[in-house]
C-alpha cells in the first residue's frame, strides 16, 4: 500500500526586488508586532517558578525532610549532640 501526499500549494516569490530599509523609523515599526512576546515569556517563567515553588513546599512538608533540615540546622547552631 503506498500513499502519496500532494505537493502543497505555494505562492511564487515577489517579482519585484525588495529594497533594503534605510529609515530607522521603518525598522522600529517592523519590530512593533513582537512587543507581546516579552510579556508572554515573563508569564511562562512566572508560571514555571510557581510550579517549582509548589513542588518545594510539598517536598519540604514531608516528615523525613523536616527531620533532615532540623538536624542540619541544629548541628550548624551547635545544638546537636
């Protein structure tokens, strides 16, 4: 059994030569459509940090970890045997 995928339709490249942009304002305008990307990156990073913090809370609330941390702190402060 053979399957063939039809060739996707593509547009021809523009016939006119694209001139380089020498105007700084035109260059700045070309970047304006990307302004929301930074906000989205901050949102994803914040979400990841919250998830990591929640995971740490779950881990640190477990009894063996509480005992381990308490023992380390007690030893560091000279309160341990």
